C-alpha cells in the first residue's frame, strides 16, 4: 500500500513538472513571436524611412540625427545583427561597421589553407619529393649497395605509384627479374615517368613554398 502511495506521489510530481515546463515553453514561444513581430515592424518602418530619406523624398539627402537614431534602433531590435557586429562608428560622413562573421570566415579560410599546406608538405617524404623533382627534370640517377637499399628504393617507387604520382614505362616493372630495377646503378627515368597528378602535385608544392 505504501509503495502504491509513493508511486502515485511521484506520478503527480512528474505531471506537475511537465505542466510547468510546458507552461514555460508556451510563454517563451509567445515572447519569441512578439519579439519577432516587433522586430519586423520596426525594421520595415526604419528601412522605409531611411530609403525615402536617402532618396531625397523627405528633404535634403544627408545623414542627420533622426536617421542615426533610426539606424541605431534597427540594430537594437535586430539582435542577430548586433551579435555579428565587431565594430560600429557613426559620423557625419556616414556609418561604418565591420561584421564579425566576415572575419570569422577569413580566419576559417586561413586555417583551411594552413591545413592544406601541412597535408601537401607531408604527403610525401623529402626523399620522394626529390625523386619526383628529378623525374620532372628528365633524369633521376639511382644506386644501391645491397639488397636492403634495393628494397627501400622499390618500396619508395611502389608508394609513389600507388599515389598515382608516377607510372611505369611500357614494358618495365619495379621488381621484375628481367624488366625490373635490378642493376646497382642506373637512371629511373628509363623505368618510370611522372603522371599528370604528379606534375600537379609538384606545382602545388611550389605554390605553397613561395
């Protein structure tokens, strides 16, 4: 019996809390709609007045005290715009203001550029970059002293090929017994060439380094 009573009390408490929350939501909704209607009304009136004033229908075409007050009222009622303003100055020459969103967009673009520069710089190793630049010039001499160095060269070329930065010369391979890169010395230009993507990458690297 006591458990049932406690359950009923908890149920009533939850119901009361839900009722209070719904009441607050309705009041907030009413305030929001009222503020929106007031903002629209003031904005329409203010913009109409300023337009007629600037066009000369209300007298001399100049920025007077009345126009300044109306503009300030527009800013006051348009809280979204106020939140975006970084600076505002009013003088006899006119109204000058900077919007924070523009500066945020500029900062965002700078951050994106830095990210792209970082990715481009570390997309390949310095050794791989040197290899690409040599191939771009038409000659890339190589040599290795043992199988370990030979394997390292082969792995480097395979990675560049997997990134579509280089391609094999027709009839050539990287590690083939007969047509692969097996001689201790030679020129890789006889085996591989830059792809269009490889040339594009070098151009991008050159652009960010300047």
